[in-house]
């Protein structure tokens, strides 16, 4: 177990980068495994969740060479080349691994079992089991098939037309992947713009994926999927902690190079701009089918704002650190329509409120979000990560503007999505240290 100790005072100044995007790293390994030929993955996120995906794909017979921790080569086995695993597939703490993989495995000719940590066994799986069963999948899970462990038996899938009740890229991707193994045209309709990395990458591999407005179609490819060269953009969800730190720590000015700015992910930038932040996109470019830019942020005064509706899904992983920004904004910030926060790594409404209140934040939980009044001079305090990587990083950012010392216990989880988080902040001048 480690903890981070922070104090305020120093501005954050300089150039930095963030590790590769988590969502894209998972997909490059999984989809590379069912393509034919080599998929090379550069700037892979060497974090705990993505390592679980590598191990699981190896257990399914896919050879994966690790040239360096961030450069991998996947030797694809083709759509029908996966092998029956002789072990339970361990998805560790990773929701993306278990949900996408269940879609990929639902139409195979072999049986598989999927499990993960206690945290993953508390997260809802009914949302994927139900549409997959609608396609003819034979899946069983704990508590009426709502929770992992999951067992999947061979099945012949047929297509489905599925109206997703919640905007979720994991559910959408799961059904689209099953659609690659189904007879007929699978149609998924989404209530909001959930991240579209699956559609982009499968499309680039030659899968018949078509996006029409808010619907996505998938069907069995008539030709093999082709391996790709994937250069994973920096993860905007990791950059978000630096963007907020740069916006709220007085006199800061920093540039984050090479960040993915896919429009289904940029809600946090729009939100901070609406609050009055000074952020610029520099050097915008395309990198293997994903838009990328360098992000420049400078300290500025923020104002409270209301966020709701379709913008929420485009910043679902960033709402905790947005709450930290809101504690420093003048006036009231309201975040609504974010009930999905309750089923993430922790109940992120409850966990954010509990930990930020320890530092004196004026934050109220609601059924589907938070109400935050600011600005508040936060007071340094001992706080907990609660085993949630994004909470650990959000609280560290809060510590950078608090009076006195903040200690974030259980901070080792930052490596789930942002290995090097602490070193990056230190290099920018942030006053923090990590101790065992
Ligand atoms: C992800 C989708 C989101 C996000 C998660 C990664 C993905 O989850 O919160 O961190 O890679 O598809 P939901 O789709 O369940 O909202």
C-alpha cells in the first residue's frame, strides 16, 4: 500500500505527456486477436486493467509479444481462431475487459468462464447478459445472471435490434462484437454519444460496421479482419487531472502533448471551458483514425455551471475531478443525469462526496449527481482512495489547492489507468511525495 502526501503553493509549469488511452489499448489487443496478421500497438497503456486484457487474450490462444512495456505485437488468429481456455478468464478490476469479452465469447464454439476482483463482482452484468441472451447466447451468472462470475456456453447467435436503456460504450461494444458472430444485421441504438473507439477500430480493420445517426450496425464480416498499426493517443481521461490542476492551481501553465480528442470524449474540455478555463487545442492531427492534439492550460478563475443531458456520457470518467474544479469555482455547480456514476469502480457519487467533505468541500449528493458550492478554501486532510484510481487522483489534485497537508491513502491504484501520475505532477513542480 502506498500513500501520496501533497501540499499547495507551487504552480504547475511545463510540458508533459500522459500514458496511452485505456479504452483504445484494450480494444487494440482484443480486436487484434480476432484479426488476421499482426497488430502492432504503440503507446499501449501498461496499467493493471489493460494487462488483464493481454493475459485473457493469451489464455484464449493469442500470441502477444511485449517488445517494451508500451509496445506490443498481437498475432491475430482470425475471427474463428480463438481457443477454449483451460482456466477461468481473470478480468481483474476491469469492466471493459469483462463486458467486451463476454460479447466476443458469446458466439464461440467453446465454453468459457469469466471472473474478476470483488470490485468487478459488484458491478452490474445484467446490462450485457440481457441483450446477449436476446441474440441466443447461453450465459449464466451469479444472482440471476446479474453479476460475475459469468459462464458462457457455445451458442449460434442471431442478430438483434437493441435499444440501449443507458448510454454505455461497454454495452454497445459488447453487442457489436457479438454481432460479428451472429446471423443477420445487428442494430444498436444509443440514447447518447458513448465513446466510439470500437466502431472506429473495427471499421479500420475492415469489419462491416456502419454508423447512422444514433444507430450502429454490425454483422459477420465476409472477409477476414486485417491487423492494424495502432498508435494509441494519450488518454484524455488521465489528462483531465492535469487540466483541472492547471486550471485551479494559481499561476500554472502547462502543455500536455499528444492527447486523444475524439469528440465522444471531450466533454470535460467543453465543461471546463464553460466554467471559464483557459484551454487551447494546439497542433490538431489524426493518428491512426483518432483525432489527437496538444492541450495547453493556464490558471484562470472558474464559475459554477450546470451540466446535464447528453454531455454527461462524454465526460463520465471525469466527473469526480470536475467536482474538484467546482469546489474552486465561484457559485453553484450542478451535475445531473449522472446516475451511472453509482456503478463504476466505486459508487462515485457517494465516494466523491465522502472524501471531498473531509477537506471541507461544500458538496451535496443527489440521486443522479452532485451540487457543489464554491469557491471553498479546502483544508488538507487524510483521505482514502477507496480502491478507485480516479478518486485517488482527484483527491491528489484537491490536495494541490488545500491549505496544509493532504494524505491520499491507498494511492497505488493510480497505476490502474495512469502509471506515472505522481512523477508527472512532480516534474511539473507539484509538491507531492509517495510513501509506502
Ligand atoms: C469504457 C466505457 C465507459 C467508461 C470506462 C471505459 C470503455 O464505461 O466509464 O472507463 O472502454 O468502453 P461505460 O460504457 O460502462 O459507461
